[in-house]
C-alpha cells in the first residue's frame, strides 16, 4: 500500500491525480494508494445532485473565492476547506471480502476509531452515510466512486474549528450542524495566512512522527490523525 500526503491541493488537480492513479491501479501498474490532503474552499455536487441545496449563487461563491465543482462521486452536496482532512483511497475491492459494502463500513469504522483516539465519541446512522457525533451533528462525510472494481473519492473529516462554509449549503439535503475534532482534545492554530492548519491534539508525541510545535507544516499533522490500526483496517 502506498500513502501520499499531498498537502493543500486544488480539487480539480487532486481529481485528475485520482483518475491517473485509478487507471494505473486498474491496470495493475500501481499498488493500492491512499492520498491524504486538504482542499482550498470548494463546494462539490455528487451524482445524486445537490444544486437545489446550495443557498447562494455562483457569483457570490466567486466573490468569496469558493469553487463549485460537479463530481462523479456518490452522494449529494458537500464542501471542503483548509482544516478538513480529506482521504482518497484508490483501492481494488474486487477480491476483497465483503466487496464495496464492507469497504464503506470499514471506512466508517476507521473514522470512528480515529475520533475516539481524540476523545470524540462518534457513531453510524442507518440510512445516513458517514460518521456522526449525534443525531444532528455530522463530523465526516463520505462519497465513493467505483470504476472496474477500483474505488476513488473518499471521506472528509472535519478537524479545525471553522466549518462556516457549511452555512452555504444543506449538506446532502438534510439540515444539521457540523461537528469537528477540535471541539475536544485539541486546539487549532492557523499559519501562513490561514492556508494551512496545525492541530495540537492530546496524543503521544511519538505517534506517527508528531511533535508539538509543528509550525506551518501540515504534513505531520495529517499523518498524526491516523492512530495505529487506521490504515490496516482498509487493507
């Protein structure tokens, strides 16, 4: 398995990289790959629609430097922004026990375990994909695309405190509040004009190379969000 931290990367650029990797994994030229990253502000629409759940027009989005993108993933409308951990697994599931249903279930379990590591208790909600803090607050959105039994797109876990971009949409058509990991077990510091996020969670300093005072580097921050057992659960 190959893991790459892409840092802060535009949505369309990351999608092009996903499709390139998807083709390579499908052809057997590359191993299963997990991309970890953050996106600049962007609102995305899924295969099930979402434009009806957008509360502002495109001119307003442009004025706020928020991109609007139609995607090939499942689901409805969502958004991404600096301070949100995005994970894109480009994964072969054809011979994986349980197929896509088990894969999606394991993704949810990975997020639930990660949140628990930070002292945030989360849960599934039947009929509502993703991971929830309670009946009203969602902390992680998920949407998967599949081609030739290889996955792409993935999950978005709210880490930083600023989730205000969600005010411009009704996420997946269901009114709710958004939760974030920084509400417990840590605090969030912004550097480089707010373009990158540095989370100071209450976790062992040795975990995945995390060191307090990581400054403007977001690499170790994102990797530190993955406690032991996160990656193997997807294998």
